[in-house]
C-alpha cells in the first residue's frame, strides 16, 4: 500500500485520539515493553530495538534498548530522524537493508546523525485499528534481514500490540466502573430520599406534593442515567420475574422492554435455573450485595459471559434485587490473549538454543531455562539459590560478577567469553548479561566451541587464499550482488590492467571502463545474465586498454556464490592475461593463410587428413576436381569423397602414410565429370 498522503495520516484526529486513549504517550518506561526490546536485541544481535509511538510531529520511545545519548534521555526524536513514521503511514512492515540505497530513507537525518543503515519495523495498532507506531530493530551496518528474523520481529510486535490492547481495555474498564459507581450512588441516594420523603408524607399534604415533584424529577434523571448506562440493569422480584430492564439490557438480549418484563431470570440466564432459586434469593437477602459471573442468552440464541453486581433491597413492602450486568466478552478475549502471550513468551524462550539463567544482584541463581543438548555444570535442583562464586572457577566468576554489575548499572547488555571444563570436556562459551528488572539479570550462555573451531579454520583458509592470490600472476576477484561493488582483487590486477587494486575496490567502473570499446557491449550483456543468475558461469575473452595505451587480452571466468537458501550472495572468479596466446593464435592464423595462398596457386590436388582419415585441409584445385567446397570437405572421411572402389585401392597407401612412411604411388581415379584420372 502506497503512502498517498503521509502528513494527513500522521495528523489524523482519530489516530491521535487512539494514541492518547492508550495512556502510553510520555509515560514512564515499563518492564513489560523493555523485556521485548531486550529480547529483540538479544535474539537478532542488533545494537538497538525500540517500541515507538508516532505523534503528529515527533516520535516517542515507550521502550528503547541500545539508543545512544542524548536520544535515550530525551526519549523522543523529531520526524526528520524517524523511520517509523513510514510504518504508520503505510500500515505495512518496513524492511531496509541499506538506508543509503533506499529512496525512502537515504535523506533521513537518522542516517547522517545516528548512523542508522539497516532497519526493520512492524506496525503497532490499537484495538480500533489505528496504527500507533512501530516495533523496530536497528543496525549501524548494512544487513540482509532473513525471513526468520522478520518472523521473530512479528511475534515480538504481536506481544507489544497485546500489551497496548490490555492497557486500552483497562482504561475503558476504569471509565465504565466509574459510571457504574455513579449509578450505584445515585440509586442509593434515590432510595434514601424516597424513604425519607415517604416517612414525612403525613406531615402536610402541600409539602408531600412538592416533595413528590422533586422526587419524580430525580427519578426521571435516575431513569435516564440507568437507561443509558454501559451496564445492563435489571430489577428482579422474588419470583424471578423481571420488574424492569434498562435500554442496554434490552439491546444486549435482543428483546423489547415489554418482552423482557414478561420473562423470568431463568429464561435468559442458564446459570440461574428455576431449581435452587429460593436458596439464591435467600442468599441475596442476607448478603445484600453479591458479585458473580454468569452467562446471558440472547433472543437469537447467542450466549455471552457477564459479570453481575446484585443488590438486595426492600421498597414499599416489596423485595427487589437490582442487578448490574456487564458484558465481559472483550475482557475474556483480552485475558485469553494475555495467556497466549505468556505461552508465546515461554515458547520463544524454550526455542532459543542457549542456556538461560535468572540471577539477582549478588549473583545468586533464581531460575533456569534448559537448552537441548546443553548440559549445565550441575543439576538444576543443585543450582538454584547458589552463587556464581560457589559454582564457577574464581577467574570466570569474577568476570561474570563484573559484567553483572555493569549490566545493572548501565542498563545495557554485557558480554564476555570464557573456557570451562564441563563433565570432562573443555569448551568455549559466550555469556551475555541482560538487565531484567531493577535488581535482576538474565544470563544467556551460548556454546561457541564449534564457532571457535570454524573461525580458526576460516582464518587458515583465508590465509592460504591470500598467499595463493597475492603470489599468482592471475587476477582473483570477488564482488557483491551489485556488480558495481568489488570486495577484493589480487595484486596481479595492477600488473595486468595498470590500475591500483585499491582504486577498483572504490570504483568498480574502472574495470569496465578499461574494456575495449568494441568488446564492452558483448561483455556487459554476458555479465548481466551471469549476475542475474540466468547463467551459473561467466566466461569471456576480451581486450583491455591500459593507461599507457597498450592493449592486452583477458580471459575472465566467474562463478556464482549462493547462500543456504539458494539466493545469490556474491560472485567470484579468476582473470588471466592471454595476450601471448592470442598473439600465437594470430601468428598461426597468418601462417595458415599464407599456406592456403601458396597451395591454392599450385595446379595439383593438396589435402591432409587426421588419424581418423577425416579431411582437415585442402587447396582450391582439390575443390575443383572433386566438386566440393572446403566447408563441405572438412570433417568428411576419405572414403566418403573418393568412393568405395577407389578407397579400397588406395587404402594400403593411406595406412602406410599414417604409420609414418613416405608413400608415392600411381593410380587411376574416377572423378565426376572426368571418367578416369591417372
């Protein structure tokens, strides 16, 4: 979806009203949101993660991890620095791998002043659908976001959205409860005033009339308030019949007031059956106020949950129960979302292939989340309640305690690597300390033994490659997906093309510009097909013009490098100087041309065949005698040209010549128009 008018979207009154309704704008940091941004930084390995709310002229950070000063202290940035505004205006996920190459972001002040190069943002919406902001992750270097990382960001954004919805519902519930309390107070006041009025009714007829007028006016006001209350209101008599039902009650149950007042509670509340009703009424009478949850069934048969506040009172010698019924469908749905969110949190933590410990400020282990194929140094039941200094070697424990103190002090993750023998095996491990609340931290332990071995092997491989590349007379080259960017060329590049290797790494066009004008289009088309993945191999011979004006021939061969998903990641290849070979081929061609000119001038048949008796050369006289062109004769066998009988006659001489003997013989041949030739 295109951003048709971003300013209108950002300043839309309904969106700004929804933003205010959450109560999150300019509110203090909350641990719930901070956990989500900390998880994003931890799982994705990014320096910054934010929960952002976009106002009409600024971007407010409800939660931030890794944000530098002064922005971390200000907790907001102007829209000139904001990427998240584009998430709000488009209501779509925003994925930027390199902001410098993205037309939407390259002019953003966040690129120049904050160094933001990679960004992914997921929309955060209110329950009414208005987009409030973005859950985002930021990197200071270009980054190709994987589908797995995008899914993780979507899951974390769903949790943030659920937290926003919970606060939205809670504020709505607070407003409704205030109105309900007001109705309760008004009802109590009305009952008290009416009772007082009735007690003084015999004082004087005139005062009674006047008092009745005042009471009636208040009753009308109370009636209006009850009818327009958010909660459904029922007056129920001792026989369970409905004496009165408010407008909200009628709407919620899909009955008219006349229909409802002809029913009993048993007709629409399956949890209040006729059996046991007298006992329930007696309880209402004794407790005066009863709070309960039940279910209501509409006229069409739909059943929904309700929360009941039942007040018992007597008036005019009659007993009544005034019941306030609140539809809690949305609350139940939010509670289910909250339970699901907590389940997702647990599933997410268990899906991380690392050991996770929860410790307090003094380094004592409070909780433990195991990881598959990752054995702790002691059993979990022996771990909890103990201190790091009790379980780890002194050097490791002291480094761990230092990281813990710095993490709690700076509120930023701390990391260190260490070696440890676990159950007889020496391993390399990485410990990451993440603040978790005010006085606790999560320790994420990752086994990096294989990574260490792989890193050493990679360094050895790179060393061997450089030793080979930098001593070879061939050019080794590596480029990114964009062919305009050269990552590496070996020193032979300067020897062959006459251009510094570091210059072509800054400007890849130097290589293309050096290609001979007559070869540029052909080579460019071939490389474009190769870079697009239409050809797995690039193979081209072309000329280059050195800065001194000399021309050299190049044989350039390349291969595609694909990632684990099969996508093109890079290209690599080898280019070599074939000028001498080309010169030798040209000399051979000229020699063959001279030979052809000489033999064509001789009035005799001259030809030679290879070991398989196939013609490789013949002169003009041979063409004329046999009536076939050079192109037709080349590759044909002697038998196909001479004919079967003639071939049998000369075969012994051919075999003798192929064995290395000089052969002279005479024979009579039949050649087309000439019946015989001797």
